[in-house]
């Protein structure tokens, strides 16, 4: 696929995002984060050259490597993976624009300690396990509001911007939809929350229709 064909292909992805957005409201804005975890720095550059700016990685070492290789480009890096405590300092050295996987109060407290030492703040999203699946990280829906408020109170160096979740792992569209609606209902109850990050390559249109204003698109953005 040459550059022109690739741009036309991405334009079609954006059109699908736009169509889903307009089904919600003319005023509903959706941001695309291109998940580059299986992509090279050159592939990221190609997507950058046709207008994409926000990219997400799910391993700290991969984020570090690509951020260094592409430091001459004004990219907005998101960390979207599970964060192990022994990788916190490394993540803070990279200083991503947004950490999308804050999945426990325990992790929040550990993050807060390191942020204080480094005299930093970090924008984060609380991860909600809206489908209550054992294979997924995150706060259970019934605990999400209390946990969010506790982090706001006890972790002043963490700037909570909203929530994220992964749709139910199911071929049943209604189950997936319900998991998105569960997360969005929580988002609506959180004072000051501005980001509801839901939806990936296979379900982003449904996620947007359920209220998502940030989608994490991997394979579809890199034509895999």
C-alpha cells in the first residue's frame, strides 16, 4: 500500500469514527489513539505523516524505545498496559501524556509515592473491569466511584481524567454493549471526569455509540 492508498484507507477509518460520533451528537468529540504495540517506528512515522499524533504502547520498555527513536516528532504517548510496580520509575522518566491503566488503589498509592519523590504529576484513567472478567485488570463497577474518589483524595499527584475499560470478550453484541454502558454510566457520575476511553479495532463504533470519547485502535490503523 503506497502513501496515497494508505491515506485513503485511514480516511475511511476516520469516516467510520465520524459516523458513529454523529449518531451520538454533532457535539460529541472522539479522539483516536493509535495502538502501536505491534508496529515499528517507521510504521508510526507513516501514520504521523498523514496526521495521527496520539500513540499508545502497553509495555514500558517498548514505549521507552519508540519514544527515544521518535523524539524528534511531537507525538503524544499514552501508556495503556498493566503497570508493574518495578516499572513505575521508568514510566515516570518517559512521562507519558496519559496513563490509561490505573487498575487498583494499591497501584495508585505506590504511584503517588514515586510522584512525590520526583515532584511530578501524572494524568491517569481509572481502569474499570466492567464485564467482571477474570482475565482482565481493573476495578469492579460497584467499587469504581468510591475508588476514584479515594484516589482523588489520597493521591494529589495523580490527575484523574476519567475512566477506561475493555469491552466484554464476547460475540454477543448485547453483552459488549452492556459493558460499555456500565462504564459510561460510572463516567457520568464522576465529578470533573472528561475522558471515557472505550473501544478497540473490533468494537469502536459500538463503544462510541455508548458514549466513548477516546478509542484505542491498533490493527485497523496499521492495516493488519
